[in-house]
C-alpha cells in the first residue's frame, strides 16, 4: 500500500479489476493529489499575509460564493474518495466478505480523527498550566505521528526491529504527551483535548468512515451509490431545518447534516468517479473522458440550481457548495486523467507525484517547521515578509521548501500510512 492525506490518505492507487485483469495504476490521481498539496500549502501560508487580493483568501464567513482557496478542502475529499475503491476494491474479491475490511476502515478513520483533534487544539493549549511549552509539545507530537504511522521500507529482520522500536517509542511518547496536555476552555477553566470541531483530517476521517461503509455495503454498485449521494445531500438539508434534532447526542458529537452528510457527499463524488473509470471493457478512453466532463458539468449545474436554498458556503458545508466544488474537481481531474492515463503520458516533475503519494507528511510538515523554529528561538525565521507581494513570494518559497522536504523524506523511506 502507498501512503496518503489530507486529501489526503490513500492506499495503493490500483483500480478494481475483473478477475484475471492486469492491474493498472492511476498516475493521474497522484498528480491530482500532488497539485492539491501544493495549492493547500501555499494558501495556508498565504492566510497569514495581509494586503493581498480578496480572491487569494477564503470567502467571508457567511458570504455566498467561493474562491479557489475554498476549493482546496473539497479537492482533498474528492481525492480521498477516489482512493477508496482502489484500496477496498481488492477486498471485495470472491471468497472475502465485506466485513473483513471493517477493521482497516475503523482503524484508519480513528487515526485521522485523532490527529485532526490534536491539530485543532493548537489554539487551546495552555502553556501556563502545562509541563511542556506549546511549541515543544506539538513538535514532539508531530514527530510521534511520523514514528507511529510511518510505512516501513521493504522488510528484513533488521528493518523490522528498527521500525518496531521506533513505532513503540512513538506510541509511548505520545501517551506521555497526552497525559501532559493542558488546554484552556471557553470559560477559562483548564481542560483536556476538545473537539469544538474535528479539524481537516478529522473531517476527512468521518467522511472516510461513511463512504467506506457505503462502498462495502453496496459492493461498489454505482447505481446505489448515486442514490446515497442524493440521500447525503438531503441529510444536510434536513439537518439545517431541524429534521435531525432527535439525534441529540450524535449531533453534539459530530454534526450529522454537515459532516456525515454534505462533507461525506464530497468524498462520495470522488468514489463514483473512480468506479466510472473502472470498467474499460465497454467504453473507450474518449468516451470515458466525455463522461467525466458531463458528470462534472451536471454536478456544477445541480449546485447552481439548489444554490437559493442555503447558498455556496464552505464553512457551512452547504449542499450547493458540495455539488459545485465536486463538479469543478471532476472537470480538473478529467483533464489530468486525459494527459496522464495514456501510453505516452505528459511529463511531470517527480516531486509532484511523490508529494501526492505522501500527502499526510506534506500536510503536517508546516507545523513541524513552525514549532521547530520557535523551539530554537527563531519564531520569525520562516516569515520575514508578511505583507503584499513580498509575503506572497515568501509563501511560495515556503511551499517549495515543504514539497522538497516531502520528496526528500520519501526517498529516505519516510512515508506516512495514516
């Protein structure tokens, strides 16, 4: 299995095949994911830059509309959804029951949710009541994440022993860090880890759980999954208008309408795209490309049609936002698929593909770099400029640094399998 993200997480991108059919790798998915990682890193650094155009920032909280920045998260979800049939499809072969894959699904979801909660508590950390300073705590926590979920290289007795020691050390240190965590609640009281929201990785984890269960229960049937796509979008609408209030404790844990509904729908769109590419026996590549374009246009048009209900809003995860963003992701992926899924694919830098295959590491590297600079007493080292074009150029250079470090770490065998 290859590691993934963000979008993040993925297994080996090999589409489900008919028995005896040769395996085929979706290089276009790695390229798409790599592009998402680059844009994600850039806009995250750009968020701290002032005096830049409005189109380079998120739309205001309650505004109806989107910028390219607002499309990064649904692109993560789309890519993660595309990966689900590529991984779980191999577990639906004759003789294997769908429930046999549940352990992998629940473990992976829990890992994503756990790391998401760690990251979202950054602002709540209370150094005044903790043994460790905030920067030290998060630096060690991120390093533990790498140690625990790093995919080992080809195994020998020696590498198994080294990787085993590293993993158990990471687990032990992480347990100690969790015991030492102290945060500050809204009322000023000392609290432990909170989930005021689940963070990007946490939302991906919940959506992954929903979509994986749907894939296993339907055995990848596209007709059923299209029906479930409509249901998830309706789930959001019902949640907005009080139809899910009876869920009480579930809604207090995780917003069923926006998280389990429209957010999961964004991931389900990617899953349907992969399944539409899986059958190469009855359709030629030009026909598949036209189908991708048509699907993207239909999704976008559907999003505009339901826009009057709740608008296009990222923070509210509206149904219109899920459809419009899903349509754009589908159209963008169609172009990449056309360029790279052919006998002589277009050439692309190796770092782009590698970043796509190691997306979780690329996602947490900015946190590692920022906390490391603070620990060594140089908190402003990475951000000498934070205004206008100088700040934008600084963000671009930091993005290049993160991608270069991701590629370098990948070559040394540091690949996260979260």
